[in-house]
């Protein structure tokens, strides 16, 4: 191993899992691919629900796309989330043995205090520390105690841990209004997730087919406020209900009909009336979801505009465009930078539901002018290819490596 590679070795650590294809896993994998293209050696330290118990708190490791990946057991209870000193000690050993020069922290392996302790360790040992700020989660579900603990942990993570780095990576430019300081910042949306082992299929749909894949809200009965939902699947279904006289199919992946009605019991009659149009598939294999996304006419994502949605950025939108599928969505975060209405998707009015419904009817009935980009053109010109961000990323990484203690 050359000295150059050692000096440029990056560790991406945090609350993500491989290779299940969650938004967190796809986010950090895309970043790692970009950094590797720029000449950096990248390793991962994450969590796994499938790994065997860690003996003496030493994580297992394997290789994914030639990246070395260390995996700790996924915490199973409050105690596992709160007590992290043994895990932190193991992480320090890995950083030392791997001779890491830059740590990029995606959330935390445990809680916000883990990230704080890790940041101080990096500073003491002249390792650059950079938080990857991806969202601002709402605490709208679970018991009262859980929601309080989650709110406190989120506040500490955002207001303390994220301000300890020598720079920051942000998933959207909206976060710059909150983190107003002189540190260098790199805005890096989720990058392309195209998987080459899936053959592009010709669309054989007779009617307009929509798809949604994800987990729009916590699946329990303790939801207090629907405005805390990350994705407003409930509003999307209400809009489609108003268009039920038209011919369409909406395939929902990730959540089952039982789980949906547990959270939104008032929609039981709506779902029953549209049982042939709105199909819940529940949890499915990632390849099945990718094929369904590729074969759909549109990916349908409805979000409210608030701090949570503006701080984040929908990975599912990136996936959809990566497979050539245009999107129907609302204006949140930096979406208007990448989605041009009538070109590679449609933007619905979220302030005026009636206007949004009228536009949706036009889309479903094929009465709006056709999109100016075909599926092939969307793939060839999708705006999340890592090449578009390599210049800014290269400058940012070199700066934080040159100034690790700031």
C-alpha cells in the first residue's frame, strides 16, 4: 500500500445497512463510489440485522463491491442504543489499524453522544471528521417516552454533533440556512443507483401505472399527527380516489394493506372501493421493486413541505430517474433543481389540492402534453450521475483533509 492511499483513506460510519437497499445504505454506497472514483480508499462501519453476535464487541467484516464493510449488530432495545462505550472502543481500534485520515459520520451507530465522542477522538488524533447531514426526523410515533427521547437525541445530533466537524456534507441546500458558519459544505444529493443486472423492459401497460416504494410512516397505532409522515401516501391515495373513474393502477411496495389501515383506519372504505386500482404488495425483494419501478409509467411521491422534508431528499426519486421512470411529485427540498415539469416528471400543487387533483387527472387520462423526455433519455441525462458532483467533492475532500482539526 502506498503512502498516498494511506493518506487518502476514508471511513464512512453510521446507522446504515448493506446490502438491503434502504435509503441510508444507498446513500452511503453512492458516496463511496464517488470518492473511490476520485482516488480515495473507502471502508464502511455500519449496522446489520443479519450478522451474528459480535464476540468481544468486535464487528464482522466482508466485502461489497470491493469495499471493506465492518458490521455491528443492529441495536434491539433502548439499552443497546444508550450504552456504546465498548462499541466506540472497537471503532477506535478499526480507525487506528486501518490508518484512517477522514471519518464521514452518517448519523450514529448508537446515539448522538456516540457521534460527539467520535468527533473528539478524531480531533485528538488529527483525523478529519465530517458529518453527513441527511434529514431531520420527526418524532410523531411511538410511546410518549420514546418520542421525547427521540426528540432530545435529534436536537443534540443536529445542534451539537453536526457542528463538530471540519466540514459538512449535506443532502440538500436547504440545510445551509440552518448551519450558517464558515466551514466548507458539500451539497450531495443521493447519487444514481442504477443496477446493471436488470434488463430494461418495454412498458406493456394498457393503462397508466404508478408505483411507490418505501416506508412512508412508522407502522404502529400511536401516530399523533399525520404531518409528521415523511411521505404522504395517504394524500396520494385520496387524490387517486378523486380520480377513481379513470383507468390506472397504483402499486405500493414496502407497506402492506394491514399496516396501512392500522395507521390510517379512516381509509378502509376508500381502499376497499379501489382494491383493483391500489395494490399493496408489502415488503418485497429489492430486485422485484426495481423491475416494477422500471416498468411503471410514473413514480408517485407526495410530500408536505416542512423542515423534515426540506432537510432531506427522496432517494426513491433518484432511483426512479436512474431507471428511466419519470416522477409525479410535490415541490420540497431541492426537487425543482432536478425535476423539470413536463420534461422528466410533473410537479403537483401541494397548496391547492383541487389544482393538484385536476393536474393528476390530466396525467392519468393522458390529456396533458406528453413528457419531452423518453425513458431512454431520462436514463442518459439523469441529473444524479456522480460525474456531476466530482469536481465539488474533490475540492471539499482535499480541504478537510488539509485542515483536519478545525
